[in-house]
């Protein structure tokens, strides 16, 4: 969708959602989206950069070029907002990008992820536009865990809060509004299904526990290995066959469905299942099985007092996959399906709150 009809005198919001092979951008004029673009990046171009952060200047340039050639008045952009990356644990909310955020993202202080590009790109663009400011909202490291949720079972290793905070929190609020309830009065279990999968326990407006879908907790996903038998993993690490970097890559980027079926695309796997591929069906079913197990685990976290189970994210568009989960969890609580994952809309909503001075801007220290 591309639509560039807007009032050039308006204060515009630029929302950015960086993904591995593409960057989604949208321009909002108030509550109205006036421009939407998915910018695909050539694999050979991305291979030039050693890590995600190094792509920031390249992607910034592509975004500016795209806006300019579509007659967007770049000078009218006052808010540039994106998903946050892996920084230190923070509370839910909006953060103006500062030097502390930039340094932690560039130095991989707490890990590396494609979402790191959000803070870096917004900063670079804001520096080119007078009066524009850069923000990140509900980064993946939002941490509202109960203390019990942090215990791993081995002293010195703590469970971390790394999950799809932006979309989970916004879909929870959306659901609450849809049923005429207050999010802070509900208990919800939310399963976000995409290239990574995370399951969160939402207790009266706080995410008190969640699977850490980044590098080894919860169900496997199209690209991530999820929880693994620890003893076997240790033996593999010391087998001499793999470097540390290779093992981490297998866990975070080349695990899950990719390791079994050789494709990063869950849509392709879904299609193979529909066409009668029994191998694809088996591993697709196994992924749904693990998602259902994690949902049931969060049911226990909330002491069985669950108002609803919400299944969302791009993979929620697969009727087959959702049905496999639903068959196992529907007796626990009512199941609601919200297919897709519109991070841009969620980000733009935060941008509107900033323009109206309806929200506190938090400082990352």
C-alpha cells in the first residue's frame, strides 16, 4: 500500500520496523496512515556488514531515499519511533534515544538482534531533520518479572525477560478494549507466533513471566531452537565440532523448523503441510505441541485464573497451526485469535501519545 496524500504542514510520525531481510516504514498524519512501504534488501548487500548494527547507515539512507522519491515532506517529520533492541532490562514505556542506548546497541552489551537497528536508525534519521526526535517503545527487554520467574535452577544463571513486548502489550490492550474491560484488571496468556515465538503471562497489566524466545527458552520456532536438553547441548559444545559462534547461531538463527526442514519460512511449511508433506506436518505439529505446553505453563503461573488465551503474530494466520494449539488449550480458558503483527500501528499510537503529551518519556540510564 502506498498513499502519499497528506497535509504538508502537519507534524508527521515515522514508524520503523527493521526485519532481517527488509525494513517496514509508515508515515502517520495524526491517526491516519498516509504512507506504507516494505523495503526489501538484497542479501548480497546485507552480507557486506559483519553485524546488524553496521547496517544502520545503509538502511537509513534507503529509508530517506524512499521517502524523498514518494514526495514525503521529510522536514515535517517530528517523531521517529521504532522497536527497541537488546539493551539492559527496562520498564514498559517510551524512551528517547540517547547516547547510552546507542552505545549499548553498538557494543552488543546485552546481546545482538535485528531489533537493535531500530534505535540506531531512528537516531541517524533524527539527526538529519530539524526538530525531529528519536524514540524506541516497549523494547524486547521490558522486564516486569516476578522474582520467582527469574530463578533458573542454577546459581549464577538468571532467567531473563526478552519477549515480543511491543506487540504483546498492545494486543493485550486492544483485546481489553474490544471486550470493554481494563487491561489492568485482566489475566491473559499471550502467544506471539512469528520467526521467534514467545508466551507471556499478563497479570493485571504486568508481564510477570514469559518464555525467552531469543536464545534458548520455551517452544522452538521457525528459526530458533527453544529449550534444549541441557546435557546434550553441553556435550555438543565440547565435541570440538563447533565454535561458540556456530552453536549460538544454531540456537538463535538456524534452529527450529529451519534445522529440520531447511526453510526459514513458516508460510512455506504451512503450504507443504496443506499439500500433504508428512515430514513438514510432523515438525509443524511438534512446534504447535510445544507452544501449547508453554501456554499451559503460564496458566499455572497465573494460578489458573485466566480470562483469555490470545494467539497472535504472523503465524496465527495459519488456520492449521492455530487449530493444533487450540485443541490442546481451549479447555483452559477462552481462546481469541488476532492474526498478524502490526508493530507499525503500535509504534504510531505511541507517537500520537507523545504529540499529545499523554505519556511520560522515560530516560535510559
